[in-house]
């Protein structure tokens, strides 16, 4: 485990300062993908990594949403942290 923390190539933080495992809300429009996965405005997902698609690489995060088999790569403008209580 010490290797993870001392290795500069490993990072718990992905694009936009979001952390792996962080829960975010999707603020974009509803969308259903060819494989049947979907994302709904206001749905909460978990950050599983940085976005890797060219259109959002460096400007987005990969989120896992409940009920989906794959991850959805979301632009940073389409995600929000939950408000603190």
C-alpha cells in the first residue's frame, strides 16, 4: 500500500479535482445508449476514473451509475457534488 502513496503516477484525484469513489450528480440531459445503459438528469453516480474518450479527455470523469453495465464518461460541466448539510 505504501507504494501507491509514494508513486507519483498513481492518483486518487481525477479531472476537475474529483476523487475516485466520490459520488456526483449528473446534470446533463437524459440519455440512453445503444447497449441499454442510461443516465438520467439528477441521477447519482460514482467516480471510477478520468474520462478517456477524445471528446472529454482531460475535461471529464468516468462515472458508474446503478443499473448500468458500463461506465458513462461525463463532461465536467455535467456533474455536481452533493451539497453539504
